[in-house]
């Protein structure tokens, strides 16, 4: 466990608890997905695993039987924050509560990093595996799962005095950050302005003197304010939402003004949060370089021989190998080298260049996707909204 689980205001499953389970199902791959993978020289596309956790071992060694349904694991997650949230976290005048929260957050991410393979070695390994037409299917070390309980757990009861509960339902201090999880999944492709959004508070909120304001399990409700689906010509989408009310488990409701301030997402989603809390899918600038290299390789591989019939260096084995690899990865490189055919290498080179142009510039863009139970951070108080002129 990399996050502490709270019940009301008590930590019941501490960070460091060990979850044990097994793979219960390996989902089949659709024909469309298999065809798309084959076109990119991947004949064993990645499969989704259904994992069931059956027990928890708490840090004190006490076992706890559980029944869960786990979502597809994420090999690498990143913590996105808005610029305003980053400035707030760097503010030397932050409260002791915020400082303690950040310290715990850093420890959690440090523990998560320690169970992953060394970063440089992992990147080289993934790159080499990506060139293989067939690859072994397995779960990466450090893969994170979000598991929902199928049955409630009993942890006993704890008494609270009236004085300890009298602050429940009061507003947090301006600028407070609420840590929550999405109650349901949402995508920019399926949402529209006015679509309701809901999150569940995962961490209780206290006053500086440690009086409880909002217990874990409080429900935060709002709506989508902007949703634009991805379009052709690789135009990505945007999803923006605001949060308007918060209701405690005792049905004490209050109005609020909140915006998305942070989220834990899959690194491969390439999401970014703007200053207003809007989520956008982005593209790496390396797509220009990689496409230009693919076109250059194809042009070099098809370069004609010199007039006197002697080799001019453009159709040597190395060039043919690079052209074949550009079009069909390792398999294309090996076949191109073995065939010794300049025509075959040129065809593979132009195939790779065309595929790169289509994928990076012509295909449909990326949607913003927040799966169910995505950890998010909500800033209490809307961020500064830009005028239309300042958005240009």
C-alpha cells in the first residue's frame, strides 16, 4: 500500500501494508487492436490483467482477509499539478499541516520508486522489448493497482466527544487542498458542459489545531464546464470541471468553489494541467524529429546508384538495416539485411515514414481519460480565471 486508507478520521490501513492476491483473468485482445499492433510490427499486443487481492498484511504482521476488484495496473504514474499548486507548495508560509502532508507524500513516492527497477535500465529494457515482434507478457515491477473492496471491513468503533465533532462541516482555510478519488470514470469524448462529476474525499481535513472539518468519505460534487473531444489531424482534447458542493457522511452540505489542482495519471497518457485546472492531452516535441528522421532514412535508402554503377555508400548493409528497422522494427531490420534488396529496404523505409506521419500528424488526437478511483487533488477556491484576451 502506497496510500493510507482512512475511515472517517482514523487511519485503518497504513502505508506499507502488503496486499497479496493473484491474477484471476487475462483479457483477450480484440481483432481491431491486434490488427493495429501488427501494422506496427507487434504480434503480441499488450494484454490487460484482472487481479484479485485476497489478503492484507498490516505492518505489525496482522493478516486481514479482503475481497477486491482491481483495475488494470499502471506501470508508471506521474503526479500532475497546476502552476498555482506548485507555487503554493513552495510557499515558505505554508501551514505545518501542509508541510507534514508533503513530507508523507514524498515518503510514499520514495517507497514506490524503490520497488521499481533502476530508471535507466528500465528505459533501455522497454526500448529493446518494443523492437521485438513477439514479447513475453508480464506485469512490470512497481505496477500500481487501485482495488475497490467488494465487502466492507470491520475495524471496531471509536468514541468521539461533541467537542471533537463540533467543527465538522465548517469550511477549510482558503487555499486548502482536498485529496480525493474520482467516484466514476470520465473522458473528454463522452462528457459535455453540465455533465455531473463526483469525487470522494480520501483524506480527512483538519484545522491547524487538529479539529476535524471534513471526514474521509465526504462527497464532492460538481460539473464539467468544458469538454472537447479529440479530432482528426492529431488535434487533442481538453476537459475542465469545477466542484460546487461537499457533503459529509452526516449529510451536512455546504457550497464550495473548487478546481482540479492535481492528479495521479498514467505517464503514457501525456496529460498536462493548465493554470485553471483544465486537463489537456499533449504531444512530445520529439515527434517532429522522429518523423523527419524516418523520412530522411527512406530518402537515403532509395537513393539511386552512381552513374558508373559503383556503390555510392547509400545502399550499404547499414543503410538497408536502418531503413528496414524504421519500417518494421527489429523484424524489418533483419529481413532487410538478409535480403540484400535495395528495393525491399526502400519500401520498408517509406512504410515507416508514412506510418510516422500518419500517427504523429494525421490520426485522431488523444482523449483526456480519468478512470474511476483516480487520485486527484482539489483546490478549495477557484484559481484565477484568465480573460479571453489573456488566453490567446
